């Protein structure tokens, strides 16, 4: 049984208002950033506009037609900056406001009042379809960039919503709906409206799911990362080693030479800056799947999956040269730190991470003993090579 279209509009308006209030409440809590402000505002405006449209033939036309369609359009367009703010992308608010203003002027002055129901259905449906398609694109980009599975769900919900609005515009253009009155008893129109309400609810749920998933990712990253450099910490290193699975791992243990002298001469702020610089240099040279972690102080570990000893040595030399060039480019330090690097490769038999790091530490110790600014491989690996 298909519900009366006016009833569906009223239900949709109340649903939107309630969801908007919840979104605004989540914004004022302060844990989700600014996107709930736009999303909540969009829901509330769309709800108010939809309720005004539901008063067609009951309230004056300037309320049910002009105000209703204008506010609905403004609220729906607000969903786009909400998603872009969530994705940390530029919102171009001026363009948003100008687009909304242009849409309102067309609704109020460009369409022929209450008698042009089908024209307003086509115009509004095309606008909503375009907004939905843009949000589909934003969801896909967000899913690829941040690996948010819920962003793909959001895109999957907005795509059929765009198709619904496209179908609505087509039905109006062919005279199936809206030729005489908005609430003319068309079962097709009522069915489309019911699906629209369903997608409205699901989309709001997915937005909160996206926020929860991102928070989980951020908490996981915080628990596994060094706050100063952004490299992994010991816990993150252990997790990364486990994720390498059956790959034969080669470890580079990197220590910054003369770091204490640099701190004494230039201060800890300069030392911290060099630690961040080193991590940046290392990350530039890593292959996909390789990781860097801070063991503490000025000591770092790089894990390479399925790299030969020669490849690891070449990578270590590239890192050392690039770091030296980056330090020299600063031109303000009287102490010029270099890198001592020890390399150890996992043997054919399974080895724990601690065992590989002990071998790398032995190679690093030999590098220090032989004058620093050197690359040394573990003795067993050197003999095997």
C-alpha cells in the first residue's frame, strides 16, 4: 500500500528536522569538527521547506510554493559543503551561496507560481540530482584517500538517490506527475518519495558511521605513532612487522651521529626539527609497504619487505646522502650530524623482530666503532653475501 504523498512529505519533514537537531547537537559537543553544523543546518532547512510544500492548497502560495521550494533547495545544497568539510577539502562558500541565491531567484521569479508545478519538479530534481552526483564523487575520493569503507557506502546511497531525482524529473517532463497539482495522487510520485525518505535516513546514519570510522583510524594511528616525528612507535613497529607476514624482512637501524652535541649547541628545538627532517627524508626513499619507526631518542628503524642486502645497502646510502644534503641546505648549524646505519636481514628460518634488531644493532655498533657516518651489515649477512 502506497501512502498519501502529502503524508510522506510531512513524515519526511519531521524526520529531517529530528536528524538535523541530532547533527547540530553533535556539532556543539565539539568532537566532530564543523561538518555536522552544515549537515544539521541542511537537514533542518530541508525539513522546514518540505513541511511548507506539504501545506500546498492549505497555506498561501508564497509559503507553500515560494518559501517551501527556496528553503528546501538551500537546505539540500548545504549537504555538499558538509561532505567537503568532512573530507577536509575547500568548500568555496561564496560559490555555494551564489548557487543557492540563483536557485531561489529562479524558483520565485523564473517559474510561473503555483501553476508551474511540473517546472519546479524538473528544476528542483535536476539540482538535487547534480548535488547527489557531486557527493558520490566526494565519497569515492574520500574512500580512496582515507580508506574509509563507510565513504563507499555513502557514495552507494547517493547514487540511487540521484537516479530517483533523475526519474522524478523525467516523469514530470513527460507529464506523468505534476501537470495539474503536486498532490495529484500519482502512485509513482508517492513511491519515489518513500524511497527518498529511506535514503535520507540511511545517509544520515552513514555520515555518523564515517565519523566513527575516522575516529577509530585516528586513535589507532595515535596509539601506534610517535607524536614528534609521525613515524611508528615500538607498538606500531611490532604491528607492522606482523603485517609483513611471510616476507623476508631486512632492517635498517639508523642512528644520528653527534646528536647530543647538536642539542647542547643549538637547543632541543633544533634537535626535534632534525628528527622530523630525518623521518621526512626516509619516507621519501621508502617503497610501498616499507615502514619507518622511532625506537627512542635519535634512533630509527626501517623495515623492508623482500629486499636483498644490496638493495638495502643502496637505500641506506641514498638516505644518508639525502639527509646530509638536507642538513647542509639549512646552513645554520655549526654541528653537522651524519648517520650511522646497521643492516640485518632475516635468515631463511623465521626470526622474531627482536632477533633481527639485535643483529642490526651489532652492525650499528660496528659502524660507530669504525668512525661513524658508515653503513655496516651484520657479519652473518656479509659472509652470506
